[in-house]
C-alpha cells in the first residue's frame, strides 16, 4: 500500500548554516539501503507527496525531516486523521480554526491543545477533503541547544521530543504557522529522509471521545526499534507494509 517517495516530486532545498554546535547522527533505525541518505543530501518534498490519503501519507512521513532555522528533527511517530473520522477536527466542518485542514495537502495545520500545547499536523489529500497527519514524536538531528532552551529541559533523552506538544515547542511554532506551505523553502519545511526498515502500528492516543471504531482504528504509526516514541508504546505492534 505504501509507495516509495518519488524524487520527481521534490525540489532542491537551499543550504543552511548550523547555528548550533550540536550535531546528531541519524537514529540507527533505518534500512541499510537508505542509511546513506543524510539530512544534508535531502530535498524539500513537493506538494504532490502530500496529496494522498492520510493513511498513506502517515507512514510515508516516518524518517522525514522537519526543519525550521537551525533546528532539524526526524519524524518518528505520527497519527492519521481522515474524513468522516469522529476524532478528526474536520468533523466540525470549516471554521476559522479548522479551515487549513480542508486546504490542499502539504500545508501545516497548527492548533492549541488545552490552550497550552502547540500541535503540528501535516494536511493530507486534495483540497476540500479535510484530513491531516499529527506529528506525535521526533528525534533531534540538529540544534540541540535551541531545542533544549525552547523545551526548558537540559536533556538528550527521548522525553525531550516524545509528544506532539513537545515537537511544536521545540520547533518554536505557534498557531500563526497554520496554513503554512511545508514545501516552500524558508520557514518550516519537510525534507526527504530514509525510510524505516520496519514500522509499528496501533490505535491513536487520547481520542476517547470518538466512536468505538475510530478509537480502535490502527492509525498510529511509529519507527520500530526507536526510543523516540511517545508512550504507551506497548499498544504498538509490527506489521509488514
């Protein structure tokens, strides 16, 4: 079901000087065939990459890079939200808050959870569909000092970035970034990255208000063997794609 990234759908990213001395090796969780694809060789993904069903886009995003200024994160865990999904914000229809969800794939949808936590979603599918992928967890690749400062935590352990609110805080984004095109150089971008060798799936987290079939839907995806995953990781299991 999951197809490989089409590099014809990517555009070249401009070079950016690292402002932080902190540099990271890519997590040793990815296939040997793709292990040589470093962040520095990556390209910004074009809009066509995102304009697919959220269930297709979600696992595709694993291993990809999020970049804002000197901070680079590698996506390790995501959740898909689809049309007619009782857990999706699109269920409310188009409002001032949810309008970006109904835009074309490849834009950001950023909202506040409990009025405190900034949650980054990647809009999926065609314009008008109303679908997105929540970025749940990431691993740090570059800019550790900035990440720690924004998070208020002087640690290199997974607790630094395992949770969607932590990812938004580490990137230093606000709801003003909602509707931002993630395929445009400058600002907030998603770049290509190596595909995981194995992917874990399981039910989404914190959606008890949704209907039973959506609460139990296996629409959460994570990189197998990766410590940078939000708990409860015990609800995740391996499935071949």
